[in-house]
C-alpha cells in the first residue's frame, strides 16, 4: 500500500476507535508529500524566473487592481501537471481555476504566484505557495520565493525551516513594541475601511509593514522578521501554507470573524501577543 494511503487508513481507524495515533506515525508519508510539494514549488518558481525575460500579458480579475498574468497560469499548470503524473487521485484547489475532486483524502491548495502585482512591477515579494491537507486537516506547507531563493517549509508537529535552517517567531514583550504586517483588499470601499482601521492600529504598535503577499507575510512572522500579521478578504490558497509554517515556528494563527469584507480575518502572532492584538483589532473595527 502507498505510504500516504496507509497513514490515512491508520488515522481513520484511530479516530473511529478513539485511540491515540503515535507521534511517529506517518513520518514516511508526510516526508514524501513534503518532498513533492517542495519539488513542485521549485519547478513553478522556475516559471517565475523565466517570465522575467518575456513580455507579460496582464489581465484583471475581480477589480482593475487584481492582476493575473500568463506566468500565474503557467506556474499552476506545472504544479497541476506534476501532481497528475504521480498523485492523480488527489483533490486540487488552485487560484487560477483548477478545481479537481479526489478520492485519496489528500487535497493540494495552491497559489501559483502570490503577489502578482509585486511580480508585475518587479517588486521583490512574490512566491509559490503549496499546502497539503490530509482528511481536511492542513499538515504541510511550502512557500518558495524565487527572487531571493528562500524556501520556507513545515510539517505540522515538526519545526519550520527556511532553506533547511530552523526558524522561530520573535517574542516581543508587548504590543507597543510589535512590528505588524497587514494587507489590503482589491475593493476600493473595503480599502477605505481598512485604511481607517490601520490608522487606529498604527499609534498602538511599533510600526506597520505591507509586503503585498499574504503567504510571505506569514513566513515573515514565522522567521521573526515581523511580530504579528492580520488581513481580511483572503482566500484559503493565500494563507494555507503560510499558516502551517507559522504555527510550526511557534505562532498562534487564527481565522476569526471579520467585521466587514468576505470570509474570516487571518491573524498571526506569538501566543503571548495574541490576546492584546485581537483586542486592538476588535477596537479598531477589524474583527467583530
């Protein structure tokens, strides 16, 4: 039996009987899936680099500021094609339209180019983001940033790493000394509300950073390059892999009800910082 199938069968049997699953269970399966996710992310990253040498064909999606290029689509094709050849029974959800049902219990959640606006402008903050769910639970995250040759990765329950070196969240003493990352919606009205909320947050923290890639913002939390992060109006492919990586690095990552916009807000910080951050975001009108 395939190691992944065997692990999923073991998990289901344990859940049905109420038995505990040994911590080492599934190591071979998770390591194999991580290696595949890493390989696919690196291959998609080559498409990012190749696209720098050609004319970009740019279109808009949900608004004039929500961009997509042929590089986004080619990178997705590379990942989806790679999965079709080795794991054809897995489900896939990808930003540029791939939606494939599966029968294996494994689902791949893919953003082939997070930070497309940055990529179009040549601003150095864009990446490939790949997460893997097993029976509905996020277990693996890989984020590759081709321009810096940084690859962040984690398996739930293990340590997060960047280029093979362990990373961990920073532990600020209080919110007033926290460097906080955020992002903004593509909708003009929503951006106006987000700007007003940020004006309330800014005097209460060390400073604000806006990189333009939710996936990389979560990696920056994981690596201790910012102390916290919050954002609204995200899709699951924007944050799934980053959430796995940030949690493995010691962050508290939550999806919580937002006061406006679509879907939940994503909030990440060192655990000790989270209560004060949630209170501030509620006070600012970000959260309900």
